[in-house]
C-alpha cells in the first residue's frame, strides 16, 4: 500500500512493501484472456415434452322420451258429387298412434266457410250431415281432428260442392187403356215430378210408332221440341190404325236449365 505526497508527487510506501516493488503494479484485477475461437459444434437442445391435459368427462344426460303424436289422417266425404237429395258422410282413416295409444276424433262441418256444429272428441270414425240442410251450390267442408291419449293432435279435411238435383220421374198412364182406331189417346200424369231445388218443371211429350222393321219411329207432328221449347201433344187421334203399336214418352225438364231426366214411358 502506498501514499502519494500531494506537494511532491512522490509515492511513499505505507507498510510492508518496498517502493520499488510497487512501481507499475496495476490495481485492476486480472481478467482471463479473450478466446476468439468459435465453437466447432452448435450445442443441441433436447425438446422437452409438453404434458397433455387430462379432460374430465361431463356427466351424460338421460334423454327424455318424446311423444311423436298420431300420424296424418285421410278424410273423405261421400258422395263426391252430392246433390240436395244426398246425405253427406265424412269418414276418417289412416291415422295411427306410434305409441299404441287410443285415438279420438272430433268432426267439424263448415258451410261456405262458416262452422255448423260444436265439436267434441269421441271414438266414432264418421259423421253425417242430413241432405235437408244442404242447398245447391253450397260448399261443405269437414275438418277432422285426431287426438291421442296424451293430447297430441293432427288434422285432415275434405270438401264437396252441392250439385243440382234432377226432377223426379212422373207417373203416367194412357186413356183409354185399349183404344179403338177411332178413339183419341190421351196422357194422364197421375203423379207430378218434383224438384228438390224448387225449380219449375215442364214436360216434353214425344210419340213413337213401331214400324215394320221393329224400330220405334218418332212422330214429329205430335212430338215436342226443346229449342225452341214446345211441349208436344198430351193427346192424339186419327193417326193410327188397328193393330199398330204406339208409345208416348213424357220427360220432365227444369225450366231454368232444361236439364233432362230419363222419361217415363207409356204405351
């Protein structure tokens, strides 16, 4: 250890070591020499494995059974072209309960879109509307609801349009029953035709004579025509001889439309 005199700049040993031995001694600690050589091999790092997390399974929920409900029904109204003399009959079929339960049915009738009855469920698979409730031109629909014993339901429907009713056949007879050549022959209508739709009825009289070839020959001079309408003669005379066969056909027509129905024949 040395001490420097500030006035003279002389270094004076403090203790134990001669001055000459301290000249040039560096107080900087020794540093190992720098090695400029590069390493000949690149150290290899071994990868460390990442642990896979362990998943804890969630508890499995038990599915709740569902009620699928009944299958779709088929609804059919008969007759398919009803008139005002026909009852309407609606039947339901084809619907089943996959669970095997019982089914019940509710029938609701509509006339021109308006409900006509209260509905209630029952076991009957058909429903009837009386013909006296229907009128020509109306559209009748039946809506059927099918329900299982758990309240699940499906519906089906069918509809028809009420057609025109033809006149009924008249009942007739000819007078006299066994005419002579000089007698006149008259047609007597013993039961008039009726029309369920209330149409006015007119009658067409047509007379036929059996010719030598075995065919009925129409006699236009005493028979009526439709266009223009002429009813024909309800009685004839002076046209026949002894041994001839004559026939008269009386056909009712609706005056509104002149719809024809098979006529009643009389000989």
